[in-house]
C-alpha cells in the first residue's frame, strides 16, 4: 500500500512557478485592457458632451485659434483611444501576447499624450483673466478625475500622465505669485489623491486576480490529492481481495492436513492402549482441538476484516 508521504502533492518546480507568474501577469494585463477599452469609449462620449459648453463659454474671451489648438487635438487623441478600444475585444479573444503588449503600450501612449495636451490649455487658453484661468483649472480637475476613473486599472499611465496634466496647472499658478499658491497647493493635493486612489485600485485588482489564481491552484491540488486517494483506495481494495483469496486458499489447503491429523488421533484413541499412552493420546487430541479452534478464529477474523 502507498505510504502517507507518497500521497502528498509535490511542490511546483521553478518552471511551473514561472508559468503561473506569467499567467497571473497576463490575467492582470487582460483585465486592465478590458477596463481601459470600456473607459476610452465612455471618455470620448463624455468629452463630446462637455466640450460644447467649454467652447461656448471660452469663445467670448479666448481667440478661436487658441481654442481650436487646444480642443481639436484633444478630440483627436480621444478618438484615437476609442479606436484602439474597438480592437481590444478581438485581441482579448485571440490572447496573442504580442498584440496585447502592443495595445497596452498604445493605450498608455495615448493617455499620456492626452493628459499632457489637456494640461497645455493652461498656456494656450488661460492667462486671459482670473475668471478664465479658474474656469480652465476647474475643467482640468474634472478631466483629471475622469481620466483617473478610465485608468483605474493602469497605475503606470496615471503616475506619468497626472503630473503632466496637473503639473502645468501647478506651475501656471505658481508663476502668478502669492495669489496662486493656494490654488497650486489644491491642484497638487488633487493630483496626489488621484494617483494614490489609482494605485490602491490597481493593487486591489492584482490581489483579486492573485487570489483567484490561488483558489484555482488549490482546486487543482485537491483534484490531485483526490486522484491519489482514489488510487490508494483501489490499491487497498485490491490488496484486500488478494488477502481474501489467500485466506480462502489457506483455509482449503491447511484444513485438509488438520482434518487428517484429527482423524488419526481419533482412530488411535479407539485402540486399546496402555494407560501412559492413553494419557499422551488424550493430550494430543486436546492440542489438536485447540489448534483447530484457533485456526477457525483466525479465518473468521480475516473474513471480518
């Protein structure tokens, strides 16, 4: 029968551990791409809705050329990200590693470019009065918050793009002197809060997927242990059947000489014997009876087991 230590599942080899790590990394990347794909389309729709009132308000105080330089590239970048999002579902179905990496880098490049260009509005659009400056700063915060929601599962993009977005506003208000310090501090606070929130969101996603992988590994381990237990039970059952066959053969083979000895002892007892011999024959018969009784008990116990 297999020993208990033979049923223990062995530790995964370094190659298997590396494969599990690769699968975990791919699962995190896949989930991140799926989230960014949906977020890119929602971001384009939200930008189209909000850009109209922004243009209407700023067109009275900002030259049309400056406004166009800020708005149109932003829309083009958002449309580029949306076009990437329409390619993502098919790539996720095919699970082509190279394609997934390309989409990841493309999404990240478009996000960084978009955040940077929106931030340039502090130079191309603002600077035409406190009212316009505050209005652009307000929408810069709104845009940053929306971008953080869209990129909640891509901390690498956020930690690069948010300083490019908010950093320009912070620098813009710092250059205004003491009047702009409090706004710069506010923008810095918002930026740090967004980066911290996205970092926690990314970590939560990674931990959730890691737990799912651990559960899958435990299920596989349980399946292996169950299979080992079934094999051990089958071997034990076969061993039990072998023992039963052995005891049946022993019962047949050993009872015949025992019966023969018994008959010989009984026959000898029927003869006229001297008293010392009769005593020996009587002791012999007692020993044979005891042996027969123990043999019967042994066979009965084996059948019970």
